[in-house]
């Protein structure tokens, strides 16, 4: 073993000491590095961005995580400029953040943690949770070093917002549905009620509701044991349940509650029930009422079933004669048509119309008419064969269907027998009543048989029978079918057109002869036929007179004219007066005055045009009464087509019309006939002497207008100024005033040829 000298030992000891110190320092450095690395990894892993503001040294440190959460690169330098950073704060948070930093620097513990929004490098907003504190102060207590962490809590905030949104939706749903919610802790005996549930139970003291007995005490005494047993049974099974029960509210009202409950065990091991209650009192009451109504309905079923047959009989039979009605006839025609299609059987239809029946109704009254209808029904029923079908289809019309053993001879004999029997006089209240019958007959057989068409053919044959002199029968003939069908169809179309209001007014403006201002319009009937388009009166008036509907058309024109005038006024267009035609038959209507009064016509706005062809010298009492009623209602009277009828000066004085309308035939030849001008001037002079305005129809040219103005005519109407037009065109026509520009050239030409005459006319 080598021996060491003291010096050697001393040197050796010193060197060893140096080595030992170096090792210790290395180990401490290594440990420090490891700890720093460990903390750095921990911070990175936690997502915390570290910041360190050393105010004494003037340095600012920001970790890579701090930069990354803001969209910065890890190696990017953050200068830490305060104003630049503040500019990135959300405007709504900026004032708060400035205050929070001040309080944080001052050491206020309430601001060691705060949240705010900051703009990300990519432009969107992120939520930051800032945790920081002052760790060094100077002698005056001013902060020297601030250290903290920032955490990106955007995801957490979005989750919180989603949760809040869901909560709001749930609250809204519960509010709308009126559902109250509770949560009961079965182990500690407490219950939490929401405000809606307290309202349902009428409990105002929320503290009282927290005790589970409050619910039990609210239960109706008759339901308490049952409900309690249900709750206990399901708690024992640790299952949810649903039930319905009654409660006595805090205000004493009895209500019915439906409840649904779920069982669960919370994180602390407590057994809990969570559930919902809602008030179903009204629903229960409604169900009870429905059950009661059902019982009553079932109790009446037998009675209703018994009444059904009676109702069906009434629905299929005429109440006056007891015969089948039109509805029953249609059903029978369908049945016989279907049977004929299969069995090749024939069918004959006899359409019967009573002649002169209206005269009995008008002279002896409706009771006499009803007696005649009953008599006719009895005659028909007695004279048909077994198996024939007799129906009354309305008014004085009957139909017989024959489907067995049909020949032309037998059907003709049946028709003649019926006509003969119905032609015999009937005694009614000391009066011998006589009427006859016209019969139209049509028959067919085999698969082509169409019951509805057969009825139509019989109707056509009836039309021919009545046209041929009445009290006779006619078989359907295809020779005259087209003409009869055309007339009959037009008549039917007119009736349908009236029902559908297809008759519409057209309006032809009337003009002041000197100023050319619009003084009114004449209402002209047009038929907007669904197939043939717009028809003028010459296409339908004759048939309308035959079926006695001219008065109905007149009435419809008046009603629509009143509606149109009100609409024009609402659009700012004022028409001083509307002239409407009145037929002789309508003028003879004793109820016309009441009908007009119901229309509430503004006095002075409507004029009735009476054709001069109506005999004004031989007016009956009804006409005179209506004329007086016109004046009381403020309706003017105008005589149309004056000069072509038979009105006398005496009748004019008696009638005292507001206006005379000179017929267009007298106007047509004015430019070429001095005699015609003299005649028209005479009529105008007559009107002026009787204080009656004069309107000229048929003003076809502006030369007509000039001559009539010179003759002293008051109002002009004709194609030279305006054609008839629908109501919708009137406002635009009035506003455009195109007739004025059309009138200028003619007047200018006349002025060049005869200037003094124009001056004389203008001075009138």
C-alpha cells in the first residue's frame, strides 16, 4: 500500500473537494433543467399560456402556448405593447378588461381571475380566462413583476351557451304547456318544486313545498291511499310511473292532475324521483261531457233511425201532393237506364205541364192553385198503369215514366186520357175551375238509353206541344230538334246566367253638348256567355221577354250600377248620373217601390229610362204609383227613343220627365237633311219649353256633335265621343279625356269654314 506524504494528502484532499463541488453543481443544474422541463411540459399539456411582465427589468415574456392560442407562430416575437393588445379586445369587454388589469395590478383578489373576448389572428373571437397576480413590489408598494396564465375557454363558453339555449327552450316549452317539475330526495325527505308546479298546486310558501308532506296533504282524500300505494310500489321497484289523481288546491279548488315520474340514484347514492305534473281538469271534464253525450246519442239512435225513413220519404216526395219529387225522379231514371242497359227494356217519359194554371193562381189565390195541383196529382195517379212512376218536379209540371209494354199507340192513348181528364172542370168554393195540359213524350230502349237525355227530349216535345196550341201532346221529333234545342238552351242559359250573374253592365258616357264634360253614363246590358262570349241584347232580349226575365235583368243592372258607381267614387272618379233601363213589366211591378227603397239610392244619382213605346197615355194604377215613388226616392225619369213611339204632349206634361232622348234615327241624317234638323230643333224647343233636358243618341261624328250643339241640344251620346265600355275602363277613360282631343280637329275645321257660327254657338 503506498503511503502518502502530508503534502500529498493535503493536495489530494483539496482536489477531491473541488471535484465534489463541481459534481454537486452539475447535479443541481441538471435537476433545475429537469424541473423546468417538467413544468414546461406540464404547462404545455394543460393548455395554459404563461405570461411574465417584469416591470423592473422592462421585459415581457409570453409562452409558446400563449402565442398559439391567439394564432401566432411559436417563434414569433410578441412585443407586449399594451395599446396594441387592448385594441384586440372585444368592444363590449374593453372597458371591463382595463379596469380588471388595474385591479389585478393593485392586488385585488376579486380580479385575479377574469374572462374576456379577444380577436384571433384569423379574425374570429376567442374567449380567454386570465389568471394573474403581482409577485413583486417596490418600497412604495408599486408592482414590479406580474405573472399569470391565459386559457382558451372558447369551447367551454360555447358549451355553456348551448346549455343555456337548451335551458331557455325547455323553460319556454314548460311555460307554454303549463307543466310543473319537481325533484324529490327520498333519503333526506326533501322536495324541490319549480314555480309552475307551485302555481298548479296553489302553494305560495315555497319553504312549505320543500317538505314532502305538502304534496301528500294536497291530494284529494278519496285518491290519497291509491296514489300513495302507487308511489310506494314503484319506489320499491325503483321504477318510474304515470298516474292521474285529484288535488285540493291551496285556494280550495279541486283540480285533476296527470303526473309522470322517473326514478334514479344520484352520484351520492341518494334515491331520487324527478317528475312532471300538469293540470288536465278541462280535458277530464271534456272527456266526461263527451262520454255523457255519447250515451245520450246512443239512447237516441233508435229514435233517429225511426225518423230517418220518414225524413228520407220527405226528401224524396213532394210535400203538397205526396208524389215523388225531382230528386226521386233522377234516382228512378238512373235505375231504369241501368236496367235497360242489361235487359233491352224500353222507357217512355211523359212531361206534363198544366195549361192556364197561372190564371187560377192569380184570380183565386194560391190555396185554389194548391187544390188544383192535388187534383192533377190524383188524376195522374188514377190513370197510369201499375208499375208506372208519377212525379211532380216543380210548379205545375209532372213527369210519368213508363217502362213496361211500351208502344207509341199505348203511350199516345195514355196522354190523351190524361189531357181529357185534366180538362174537366173542377168545383172549388163555388167556382168552376178549368185548366188543361200539354204533354211532351220521348222514348228509347237498349244500351243507348240515357234517362236524363230522354227527359230533355220530352221537355223539347212539350215545348212544341205548347207552341202548337196547348192542350195536346207531341212526340219528340229530331226534325225540329235543332231549332227547339237552340231556343230552349238559350232560355235555360239565360236563367243560369241570371243565377251566376253573367249579365253585366256596360256604360256609354254622355257629354255636355257645349263643354264636353261628362254628365253621366247610360247602363247597357251585356251577357258574358260562358261559351259564346259577350252578347248584346239583340241576341237574347226576345227570349228573355218570352220567359219573363227582362225585369230581373233590369234589376241586376241597377244593383251592379250602384256598386260600380261607389267603386268609381272610391277611385276619385265622380259620375254625376247613371241612367238605367226599366222595362214595361218591371214598371208594372207593385213591389218595385219597396225594392228600390231597400237599395238606398242617393237622390239625383240614378235616372230610369222608359221606352216611348210604352203607352204613357194608358198607364194603370201600379205604373202611376211607381212613377210617383221614383220622384220621392229622387230617381229621375227619362223618355228613351223619343220620336218613334206614341207619347203625346199631354203624357209628357203628365209624366214630367227630367230628360227626353231623341232616337238615333232622327239624328243620323242631320248633316244632310234640313228637314231633319228642323224636326230635331222642334223637339229641343219642346223640351226647353217644358223645362226638360234633351239628349241626342247616335252621335256618330263630330259634325253631328257640332250641329246638335248649334241646335241647343243639352247632352250628346254616341260613338263619336265614346263607345260602351265595362266598368273597369270608366276611370281610365275619364282621366285620359281622349274625347276632347278627338273633338278639336273637327271644331278647328268648322271654325275655318264658318267662324261666325262658332262664335254664335259659343256665346250661348
